[in-house]
């Protein structure tokens, strides 16, 4: 008889209901650990055996203490971070209670961009040249050695949040001075790195990893780079690339190298790469131990037939007696078109093509996920929808320096 787990799921933001449901459907006990302000969110309450609330401004140690108190009655056998910001916290809880899984030192590789860069460099992964913005001499030497432009990145935030682009040295020094005037340590320059800007197309690879091997993967290209959208606004789209292309083979090879070098054994990953316009090679940008945002999960399902959240739950609760075995349903093409919207609840009923796979609803956002067996048909629709979204819905708000 297979062992049933007690799974503690950390989610500081509202996401991962399908993960919670799958764990419960498999017969496991499921506990949600979230912030007090999320108590009214539409969680999968019927799948929960308990909820552990922490203060909205809780530290990592507050999370450890809260889970430890709950463990006196219901001790976890698995701890999973459903949200990017909780990855290191989950590692600390596993360390403290000595629960199987990734401890915080390795978890940092999937959260801290400096740790990603150093690990990538040590393992010979092709990536941008970089410098930690802590030592003035090293920063100055870097800007003399590496031609502008450069990007200044927060070490701990996902996607394009907080990234700034510079073409001259003086503004870089002024920004470092500004950061070092902050009282909070996470806002000072040592919480950032400076790296060369590589122009090119950006790709994302979403994977399910089981026992150190990639079980399922989906490779996609953005229509426009996330940083470009974050800075200048616009409608974003992405699509599954050709399964038989040499481009996909090179991209998946780069993805395997990163996952192997970072030592991930189990979980879902969202990795981003840029195909350099200068040399045509894929350069590693970042990787998270998470499901990608902006309807990436829905596009993954459109292309493969697999719900990435539910498959991840199966991986986390698998045993030697009952290992995870994916059942790939199809190899089609998924696409996403998404934007901030002027309307509170945009009406997409005029977008009525049969390729529309789902219509996610989120206040002041608009998005559609498409599915097709014909990639050219999918891309034609995405181009059309992107133009129409710009006229019908698009709004713009500056990218926050930190997530809300």
C-alpha cells in the first residue's frame, strides 16, 4: 500500500489550486500556508485539511515557527512552495524539520539571480557577463571591460520586475548611490547585480522534473521580450516552437544543462533563455522552481494535454513503489496573448475562433490561450489578436520596482 503524505503548500499569493486538488484527489492530507490577507481568496477549500496563516509581513523565521507549531498535531512529510517568493522559505522549513527535499542553500539557486549566474559560470553555461554590485572597484572594472548597454537586476525578484537598463556609466553610479541610501538591506546595491545586455529573441522552457530527469517539457518563444513590455508597455504573446526544429533541440539541450547543473531532483521549472542576435546562440537568463505565470500553465495544457499543476503534485507525492509516469496526451501548439486592460472585466466574446482554448478572467487584465495542431495557423491568430487587443483593451502601468 502506498504511503500517504501530509503536504504543506506555501503560497504567499493566490495560485496553485489545481496542485491542492490533485494532492487531495490522490488521498494525501493537504495544508495551505499563506498570509493573513489571503484568507478570503478563492482557495480550493474542499481540498484542504487545514490552513496556517502568517502575518502579511512575516519573515522566513515566522513561517518556520508557524509550520513547526502546526506540526505538533500534523507533521508535514512534504513541503512545497507554490509561489516564487516562497522557494527559499520552503527550503528553510525542510532544513529545520529535516523533511526530504531541497534545502535553502540549493533553493537559493532558483531564486537568487546572483546565485544563478555564479553557478552558471562554474558549470560552463553560456550566459551574460555579470558583476555583483557590492564592490566599487569590481563594478568599475566591469563597465570598462564589458561594452554598454547593461542591465541592473534585483537578485530576488522574478521576470522583469525591478530591472533597469543603462547605456552610460554615470547613471549606474548614481543608481548605486541611491540604492545604498536605503535603510532596508534588500533595497541596497548588494542585493543587485549588473550584467551585459544581450539583444535577441527571448524563449521560455517549462519542464516537469522527476528523479533528476526531465519528464515533460514545452519550449516557447515570446513575441516581444518581457523587459520590453515591462518598460514600454504593449500586448504580450508567446507560442510553442516547432517540435522538429534544430532551434528546439538546441534550446532543450541548454535547458537540460541548467537543470542538471543546478541539481534539481523533482518539481516544475520555468526557465528563460535569449537567442543572441549577435551569435545566434542561446544564453541562459534565469530559472525558477515554479509554474510560469501569465497563463503559461494553460498554454502548457493546450499544447500537451497535461495540467502542469496536477502533474507537479503527482511528482512531489510519488514513491519508489508508485513512481511518477507522465501520460503525454498530444504534441500540439499552445499560444498566449495577454495585456493589462482599460476595462475592469474585458469582454472577449468577439474573439470566437475555434482555436480559443480558454478565457482566463482577471480584473483589469485580458488574456486568451489558443490551441492548434497547425503552428502557422496559431501564429497568424496570435498576430491578429495582438493587434486587436492593442485597440480593444490595452492599458499600461509602469512595472513595479518590487512585487505587491
